[in-house]
């Protein structure tokens, strides 16, 4: 049985119509395309639909092993980015892109977003705008972390280019966007901190200090951020001198503490050598 048949069958057995199944996950039109046209949803959407239908991914992936493998490969590339293994992530995405046709590349928000982010890291701003634009125009109700992150990344790019009117457009409603940013994993928490870092940079540089502080408070009050912080603190004994490091970060005020808070690798449960480097850097400030 195809994925769309399994979902349609389970939906009917539960007595749900398409709108009821799609509520809070995707649009009814997207649900119709999944069931009637066999459109493969994003991994995040697929997981949520399976949870609502009491299905597992194995129930719906058996006939879509190639799509499942692609999801796994792209997520592997995303984790490499989060671990600052940029060259390896770039090679992985190039390999994935070679297996896609052009339509598949354009429709896969995760692939487009990650490719755009690597372009941004490599200072290929035109390439970044190209890829981010495909994602930012999407429906924020699905894949919200990628859509919102692409939107804010475009603001950062235009700010770097001194195109302030365009930057202002993308940063105009930052609080609302971050309120709607859905945290589903440490990877989406990573992108949330990237977004806050970009927005904080824009607000500080444009003299909006009060708004910048409110943005930091908004992040610190995010319950998912607090959980992430607690998890990373539970790992403090695994890194040399981390106990001293946390004491410094709790006591130190001003720019150093704020910028570490916004560093994408801080407060995640990804262990990487960057923790040791930052530990040394902060200790030099004493």
C-alpha cells in the first residue's frame, strides 16, 4: 500500500475528515494532496500526522524507503552543520542534490534551507537569497522552523548589504515570528538561537536596545530553551573546567554573556570541541 492509502485508510477508521486531521499540522489542501496525489510531506509533517493517527513511521515508510532514506540523509547533513562540520555537511548535501530532480529540489524546504545556510556561511549572499526565498515563501504552519529561519536569514543578508528597507521588512514582526517558532528537537532549538542572534545583531546595530533585551528575555523564558539549558548543564562534568565555566557565565554581565547566550552551539546537548574553545576564551576575560 502507498503512503497516501495508509493515511487515508487510518483517517477514515478514526472517523476524521481531512480538515480535522490537518488541524494544527498543515492545510486541508496539503492533506488532500497527500491523500489524493500521493504527495510526500515533510518529515516534520509526516511525524505529526502519524502521531495523530496512532501510526509509526515504519507503518507508512515501507513503500517509501527512498524518501525515508533521503529524510535521514538530509537530517544527517543538518546535524553536521549543528556540529560545525561544515565541509562534511556541504559534501553530504551535494550528494543528496545529485539524487534529486529539479522539482524535488525546489519542493524540499529542508534541503533548500540548509543549502542556503551553507551559502551564507561561505559569503555567497546571492546563492543564499536564492535558496532562502523558496523556503520563506512557504506556509509557516508547516515546517515553521525552516520558514521563519529563512525569513530572518534574508533580513540578516539585506542588513549586511545595507539594504535597510528590505532588512526592516524581514525583521518587522520578529516577536510574533519567534512566538510561532515550533521547537521539535535540539536541531530546531539550534535554528531558533541562530534566528535570535541575527535579530539581536540587527536590533543592536539599529539602536533598538530595549527591543534587543526583550528578545533575549523572550528566548530565556522559552520553556524549550530552559529544558535545553538544563540538559546541557547536566553534561557539565564531561568537559574540562566546565564547572568553572558555568560559574563564570552565571556571574558575568554584559556583552560576553549575551553573545555566548546567542551562540548557536551554546546550551545544546551536542558535545563538540567548541565547548572547550569557548571555555578557554571566557577564562581569558577574567
